[in-house]
C-alpha cells in the first residue's frame, strides 16, 4: 500500500482526523540541504522512493542525503555507482550500509521480501557483463522483486541458454545484459513470451566502440517485445523490470 492510500485508509477508519490527513499530504515535497534537494514525494508519484546516484558525490554528501531519507521514514535506500572506498568512508560516518561489490552499489536498510511469486530473469552474455547485471538485479530486489540470475549464457554457446528454457519461459520480464555484438537480447526475445529489456554493455574489443555496437544491434533486433536502455544502465533496466513485474507498467 502506498503512502497516500495508507493516509486515506487511516482517515476512513478514523485513526487520524481530516486536519491530520491534510497536514501529511501537504508536507513539502522535497528538502533542500544546500547541495541536494531530496525528493520526498517520489514514492507517492512513482511507487518507488528516490535512489542515490553515488558517482560524483562525496561520502559526506551521500550520508547527508541518507539522513534526510531516514528522517522521512525511508527504510531501504539504494546507492548506485558507489566505490568500495566511499562505502568504507560512509561506514566510518555511521551509515551502516551493505556494500555489493559486484554491483558497485550499497544498500542502507533491509532488502524487502519479494511481493509476489512472479520473477525477473537477469541473463548475461558473459562473466564480464556481471557488474551491470548485478546493478540491475539488486535494483529490482530493492524494489521488492524476486530475481533469477542466469550468468554466462551467451550465444557463443547456445546450449547454455537452452538449458534454462524453463526459467526463460516462466519469467514475467527478462533483462538481457550483453556486450560484444549484443545478440543475447534477440535470442531471448525469440524464445520468451514476456518483455525483454536489453542492456548493452561496454564489454568488447575495439570495434565494439565502448558498447555502441551492442546498442545498435539491440535497437535493430528482429525479435518482437525487445526494448533497450542505455549502455551499462543496469539500474534503468532493473527499475523498469520491477515496474513490469509488479504490474505498474
């Protein structure tokens, strides 16, 4: 139940007064702490609270943003693109985060239990794609989704994909993470009856142009139901997959 519905239910059940409900609804939508304007109504508008993009922020700035979120009852906070060094500094500042090295991300608070039995498959072409895949998987899990990981199932050995056909056919949505020529998304799109979110990665040799080759291949996929996010954008894929999996798309 989102926060607005909770307030309305409390009002209907006379647990709060009309004035109290009005006060809760009109509270300022953001808090200005100088270097950041923390969005406090993100969950009301979009169903998921704000996520902190860690790259380019100092540990002190991240800690300040976390404090604001905590004070407004956000119990689980995801920090993406976070370095190990920054994570250690955050801990020294009193922010007890769980650092996920593969995803280059930190989580403050407890990852919630999945809200349903529906699940997201996160598949990679190779082991080198795992950091982007883990960012996607962790994002989806923080949003309350069940995730099944299928790593190193690229088309250079097609039998590896086919050995997981049950998971592929049972998923609500699939995230296909691949560099090189990015063919994995088309293969999965041709097998599955659910949406496939393609994530091109910057993995590959010189002519891959830092992921541009995979991006263009995925955009030109002949498989139906394939959408594409930006290069290395595991977060965007995990967020979108979570919306689809929870029926909010």
